[in-house]
């Protein structure tokens, strides 16, 4: 039965990593090369809210 928990563990580890990359990528010094621009502050709140709801739903 413990094999069913592994996908959840992987997603739990990947979720904050993907969230950090999503928030950090547009603010990196080389972000202008592929055309990334800093996000509006409202979108930071939306992304944080999505991550919090996702994390809370996994409990």
C-alpha cells in the first residue's frame, strides 16, 4: 500500500521547486534574452495562492 504514496511525495517535493522557479525566472539577470519580464505584483499573489491551495488540498 505504501507504493501509492510515492507519486504524492514526488509532487509534494516538485510543487515548491516549480513555484520557486516560476517566481524567480522572470527576475533573473539573463531573463531578457528569452523575452521574460518581471511579473506584476498581483500575479505573485495569485501564484502564491494557487500553491497554498494545492499544498492544503494534499493534506
